[in-house]
C-alpha cells in the first residue's frame, strides 16, 4: 500500500495514537487503513462413501488437488460462500450439513472455515479454476498431490470422525511453509 | 474507495473478466482491489459461576455491555486475537478453553468467532475502550443493556450448554438491524 484509497495522497507506516502497531496512515486526510485476515470458506462435499476434490487450474499449486474453497465475499454468510465456491469450482450443488473445521494460517493472514456438505447430484464438472473434478473414496485420496497443508490436516480428521460415527468441530493452526512449488507437493511439510 | 492504493490513480467499479461481481479496479495499473469480510474474535471469560463483560467506552453502543472481542489482526491466530482483545479491553488474562460460536453478520461483512476462556485471576480493570469491567452471574446479566444482537444470541447458548454440562459449537446468522442507538438497546431486535 502506497497511496490513500480515500484521497490519493501518500501513506506511511506509523503507529496511530492509542494503537500498538504500525498501520498505513494517510499523510493528508489521516485515514487509517487497517489490514485484516481474510476468510477462506469451503466444504467437504460428500457423495455416498466419497468426497469431491478439485484439481487446481490456477496458481498457487496448479495441478494439485484441493477441497472446493475460496475467499468469502462481502454480503454472504460463511455457509453461503462455501456453497458458491463449490458451484464455481466444481459446478456442483451442495447442501451444507454443518461446520467442520476452523484453521488459522497466520503466516498468510488467512482463516479457513470448512463445512461438511452433501452433494445433491453427481452432475459436476470442472469450473474455470479447476482442471478436473473427481469423487474419491478414502483409499483413493491423492495424499501426495494435495495442494495445501490445511487439506492434508482436515481430510484425516474427517475420516477419523466418519469411523467414529460422530463429527466434531476441529480447530488448528498451520505454522509451516510448504516446500517450493517445484516439489509438486510430494514432500509437503506439515505443522 | 476512490484511489488505487498501489499507484494512486482513480479506481472505478467494474466486473473484471471471469468475475461475477463489481470490484474496485484501477484505471491505470489495473489492480483489482478486493474487499472481504472481517473477523471479530473474542471470548466468554469464565470465573467460577460468572462471566466477564465490558461496558463500552466507544461507539457504536457506547455505555452498553459486551464480551471482550475485536477485529482480528494480521499475523495472529483467532485464539491469540481473543486473548489479546481480552487483555486490551479488560486488562484480563485468559486461557482459551475451546471454540464456542461462529456467527455471520453479512449486513456489515463481519464474522464473529467466540471462544470459551478461563480467567486466570480477578485482577482486571477497564481498558481504554471500556467504561467498566465486571463479573456477572447468570441472574445478573444486564440483558436489556447488551451492546449487540450476537451477544444476546450467544450468552443464552452458553448458559444452556452450561446446564447440559457439555459445550457444543454454535453457528448462526444475524440478519436484522438493531434499533437506533437512542433506544439504548432495550428493544433490540433479534434474528
């Protein structure tokens, strides 16, 4: 951030009176531009004994598999965002069953909110941001080709709960950085 | 938003190619400025059979009671933010016990994340944004003077779970607008 979005003057990093951390403050109109974490909302779409994954057509992690999820938009609820992302990425219609996980990724200022959801039909196909969309049984999950550590953490929790026959809420923090893209995710570090 | 925070040129609302909603787009450098919901993180601080509430010294809802909570900051986890806000607003130290509620407020692009927490001592006092900080037993809660609908929804859920002896995760959506400030919150609408 270099310029004030309100008046166009230059901003600088300074700690406002009464605050305890530097913010971008306009040198002209004195507007304080706060920056806050963003929510990634998505779901685990279930169909019989399978879940739906999307193979990413975009960076980061082009070519790797993930759950349908994306940035929550203004004006929607977290569950509405999860339904919308699933429609956009997989052309799939889901009914949200309940919340499943909240994972913090403080390194990149993101909070993941993932729901369990039921696919309403199997008429799905890749959206603009997906190369492929596919149902996987547990034994078929491409563990070494998952796009993000949060997905590597959440899917095992899902299968544990499935075996227990009771779904809990799960929380966690992803601390570690993934290895560079050229490892193709096969040696992903976990936190 | 009127100016691009990257280059200082004027922005206009337009729907970028491949997008489905208007964004602020720079007419010069073409940067798309996304705007997303923000997270309010906070807690229900427990001490024996009481919870700690703060009477607000700031608008909105000056003079009304709320749980310690505030905007999550970059670089922290949701639980760290809840601990920080409790320290800032009530000079109180807490240990987070677990997640309790996720409430969407799409009208104002906020998502509340509230934890249960245990006060570590009773050496608390009003922070800069509080007029008073006080422990309340259930029968003493100032129901007609609570600052926000989300607090009116969450505290009864907390007491229900307390009676059941088991704490669940709760989710909800706050749809309705509060009555104007001059009602002093006594006739708050609930969704």
